[in-house]
């Protein structure tokens, strides 16, 4: 199991809607994320900078490319695109964060 963290950027004024949509995340998307090996997934927001910070645990068999090509993942990205900075394919602009300290 590998810990993975990244950041994304919300558009100003979109934090509440982002939270609402995730409170109602599609059950089939949750199942897909679990099936590809994502566990213990959390997203936090810095309200001043509109920066989202995400952390998750990935199984050794996790395949990010397979996930990014899945039609359901693409549908979710398009659904969320009006709230955040995205790439041309509607995937969120993500920046991987390097772990500097971990205490179990």
C-alpha cells in the first residue's frame, strides 16, 4: 500500500457546491475507485487559496491510466469541471505532493 497526496484548485465561490457533490458521490464511482485500488481517500480545502489537498492509499496493483480511461471517471470529471481548474479532457489539474514526514 502506498500513500499518495496531490493538490487541485477550485474556482472561487465553488467550495460549498464541491462539498455537496462529494457528499452525494455516485455509488458506482465509489465502487470503481475501490475496485481500482484506492482506499482511505480524503480531500481538504484551504478556503483562502481555493486549494484542494487530497490524500489516498493506493494498492500495489493500482493503475491510474486504467482509471483515467474509464467512462464513469470521465463522466465525473465533466460533471465537476465547472467547479475547478481542469485539463482539456476535463480531468482536474493535479500536482503531486512529495511526502516530507509521516508518523504512524
